[in-house]
C-alpha cells in the first residue's frame, strides 16, 4: 500500500519505516528534515511543518496515500488539522500512549477500556483528546486505528532512570557510583524494544480487523526498577550497582526539574494486557531487555555521555543517608 508516515525518523517511526518497506509498502515520510536516520533508499520524503494544516494537506495531495501513520501528533489542534488534511484516505493509524490512563490503575493488567479520568499528566490528557478526535472521525473521514505503546527504547533512544534521561547515569553505572532508585526499587516497569513495537504498526496497515480499534503494544516481561538497573549494569559489564532507595516524594521535592517522569509515571506499578494486539496485529515481544539495552547503550556516542558527577546525585544521596540515619537513631532510642 501507499503509506505516508508523519514523522518517520524518530525512535519508533524509524523501525516502522524500515519494516514497512520490508513488507513491500511504498513509504513516504512527511517531516521537517531536521533528524537524520538510516533509512532504505526507496523511502520518499516530503518536507514541511505538521503544525501548518495547509502544508499537511499539500503533502496529502502530493503523496495520495492509502494509509497514514501519525507518529508526532501531541495536541488536539494537531489532531484536528490531521483530520482535515487526510480526510479521504483509507486508514489513519495514530500513535498514542498508555499515558492516556489514570494512575494508579484500577487494576493490573489494564485492558484498553481502563479509566482515563482524571488524567495523569497534561501529555496524557492531550493524547486522550487526540484519540477521541480521531475516533470521532472514524467511518467518516477515514478508518481509525489507535496504538498505545508504553516505555519504548532502542538504538538512537535514551536510557531512562529514576532522575530522568541524563546520560551521566551511564557513567555512574560504568564507574560503580551509587545509583538513586525511587521507593524500594520494587515498582514495575516494562521497556519494549522499538522493533517489536514497530511490528505492530506495520501489521495494522490495511488490516480491516484493526479499524475502529485501540491496542496496547507493551512489554511482555515486566521487571522491577531494581532489576532494570541491574540489567543495565550487566549490559555495560559494570560492577553490580549500589542502589540507594529514596522515597519518591522527597526526590520530587528536592529535584523538581528532573523528576517529572518519576512523578507522572515511574512511581506507579503498571502492567498492560497485550492480548488484543497479539490476536489482531500478530504482536510479539521478542527482544529481551538485557539484549536490547546492550544494543541501545552501544549506539550512544561516547562524546555524548556526561560525567558521572555532572548532576547533584551525590549531594542527594549524602543528605538522604544522613536523614535516614538520624531517623533510625531517633526512633531506636
């Protein structure tokens, strides 16, 4: 089929582009041309700003796609512009997120009808509104498919941790420096490699079973944050990490600029039911985190890794240890 990917050069969308070409589709990317990715030579490119509806519509006229996959729609205004620009295509596949759900979840594993109110974040609220706009257009402007990934990683992407995305974390792990972990390290997290996630998007192309449906595409091997850090260390052939457990609320209070993801996401234990995507999209979780994270770290340019002491983690750790010792002494006596 003729497929137009809005984006196409990001972490997940690079995988989608490559796999869609391998599946025999004709792929055109609509993007600003600001991000380089290694893509098949057969891929065509149309450049423009997706925030400009007339540029999006001009791309739709030029490409005349059967299917659109929108990887960079984040606001209701962008969603409304996409409906206007691409009305008349056969199918519109929207990359959403599991962040549309309220946290904490009412139960694990969550299915696609889990509660969304109140929203966990502005990002999640906007993505949920985008979903509603595209589903309202379903059967009229086009057939809509919504796919909700969770924590996606892979070459070219970041290695997340309790304190965000800072690359100094990798240098701390490599040098055996103490690592901050929120809570007791037992909350659950589910990284899924971008190539596994991308496969579900490609299987959705022209798949009539997926019309009007939403799908989870998430890890099938959920791990604790303690296990996460241990596997990162193993992937780097680094010493066993010294994990320093600090309550989440205190971390948010002392480092508000670096703990947004912790406040909205990392602190919650979540598991998502992928059975629907496995049934309709042949979704498979094939790449173990231990293998995929090694590949991801190997792709990080050494010059882009900040020194282990470039943030104030040691100051936070020292203050917490002093506080904890004083607490134990006070209660113990």
